């Protein structure tokens, strides 16, 4: 298994620790631990290692699935990783809609053959026919991220259903990374609720503000989930007991309040970033979630040159679009606290004004 370096994470490693403001963060601002009881009692393993059965059953109900069709994981990253390990191998093929989070194409590429179907600016519309043309006899999974990272494009239900039908007819699965789904005011139904050929992955990171919890899950056909569970025994073994303890409180007791607060913050901050984008004559697709993909200003060769100049002169981290395959863009994250966002935008504005 050969896998390419994670370019976005290497970029963060170069600048994030020393910079004043992180305007490339792709999640909502973090919640304080004092909202939760953080004492689960004895710090042993979660047994069974796929997660507490009653809690898995509760999560499964959200997708019209059973406990045996749910696997708790260390964030969405592990959920996707284990799903690919369960589905792919020598001679297998995946179709991945890009641009997207690098792991969603790099991991499949390390396990089998991958065809990438590109969204095109400025609307970043999903081309269902292009996906259909990319599917082969050996295709095992079609991969979508919805809402999309980095563009913020929320693909409509009819197109997601069309992709599900394509995957089903090919004897494959539609895997949808839905980590931003609940930041939408009117979220689409999860893909795992569409039928046996749908797989949903998500976590409490991006919509709930609980990134440090590292708690996520995958939901899908029992054979795929069991295959992922077998691999999980070789990765993180079980979810963290504190993680599961707090996650249950977030979902059972505080979910409505958390999501209402975070959606309101995302909307206010998106309005502020829209003013920034318009005020400097830049372009973006008005996003769902907390990421925007913005055109770079005139005078810069590519996104890396622009973002490097901003961080070195203003100590503000942005994410170059080059890392996602579009070098005339940069990704901005606006889920952070409003005052911090304002400071960051003022610094980038001062840089642009100079």
C-alpha cells in the first residue's frame, strides 16, 4: 500500500503552529468541555469494539438502519479509511467526485484504480453523466462529499439519487462523506437511508464543534460494516470511552441547541466573508457549511504563492487551491469565533490593500 503525502496537512504543519489566526480551518468553533459530564467512570475499552450496541441502535435509527449496520470510529477520517479497506482491493475500481478532501481519493488510489470526475467552476455542478461514463464492471464504490469540501457546493437531492441509482445498478455502493450535512438549514436525507447500496460517514467534528472528541461513524450494509470492523481491530480497536460518553450527551441531550447555535454562527460568518469577497472583487460559489473556495487576486501566479504571502506577512493561514487541484483558488474557513474571523479578514484586507 503506497499513499501520497497529505498535502493539506503538510501545509498546516508548516504554518499552523506559529501563525496567529487559522482561516483555513474547515470546522465550526470548538465547544467547551464544561457543557458535558466528562467522567465516564472506569477507563477501559468500549465493548464490543464497534461501539456500545444501544448507542449504535440509536444512531442507526437516524438512517433507518440497525445497530449491526453502524460502526463507531475515530472521526470521519477513520470511517472513510475503513470503508475503503472493506470495499477495495486488487482489481477493484472507484469513482471519486473531486475536488474533495484528499483522503477520499488518495486512500482508494492506494488500494485500487480510481477515476476522478471533476466539478467545474464557477457553479461546481455535479455531472451525473460523467460519473455514469466513469463506472466500470469492476467499480465497487462511487465517492461523494456533500456538502463539498472545499467549494461548499451542496449537490441537490435529485443528483444524489441519480448517483445512488448508478451505483446500485452497477452492483456498487455510493459512499457519501456527510460531515457538513447538518450545518445546512434544511439537510438532505443521508445517503445510507436511501437503500442497501448507500453508505454514510460522518462525525461530531464539523457540525457539532467537537473536533477533539474524535468520534464518528459509518452506516451501511452489514457486510461492508463488518468488513470495516475487522480492519478497525487493527487500527484504533475501539472508540474512546470518554469520546463515546460525551458523544451520547451531545446527540441525546444537546443536539438541537448545538446545531442551532452552530448554524447561526455559520450564517453570520458566511455573510461577513461574502462582504469581504465582494469588497475585493473576488469570486466564490455561495457555500453551505463553513468553507468557501475563493478566486485568488490578480497579481499572483497561483494559490500557493498568494497564501504563502498572506501567512508570512499577516500570520493568517489560508489553504491554497493547488492542494485541491485548482491553482487559481484558495479555501477560506469561517466557522471560527466571529471576533477571530474579523481579525483575520482585516489582516487579509490590509494585505490586499497594500
